[in-house]
């Protein structure tokens, strides 16, 4: 600590690195043990025990992204309101 009450930048960087490593280790431990067990045993067990409810939940989850992708990929028809009316051709003489 300096005399004005601030910390040295090297000390701040090393404390931040230690904190980041501790958080990364905790997240990795959670992902590698608790999360995968929960996903593979608990959730999969519920899905296999209740197939109709699983299908009712999964259908909208699959349908909404499918509708969004098809809406984004299909070409839109231009309406007359969006067209510009400036024309460079001359009218025909009668």
C-alpha cells in the first residue's frame, strides 16, 4: 500500500488474477461434477418418465427458432408503398 492509501498496480493485477483463477476453478468444478450429473440423471430421468410433457415443452422450443430462421431467410415482397416513384424515362408523346 502506498502512503496515499492506494494499492500498487502490480498488487491489483496479481489479486485480480488470483480471484479470476479461483472463480474459474469453482465454475469448472461445478460444470464437471454437479451440472452434468444433474443434466444426465435428473433431467433425463424426468424426460423419460414424462414423454408427453417433454414433447409439449420441446415443441415450442424447437418451433420458435425454426419460424424465426424461415422468416429471416425468405425474401420479402416489396409493396407499392416502399417503391420509389422517381422515374428517369420520359412519357411517350400521344
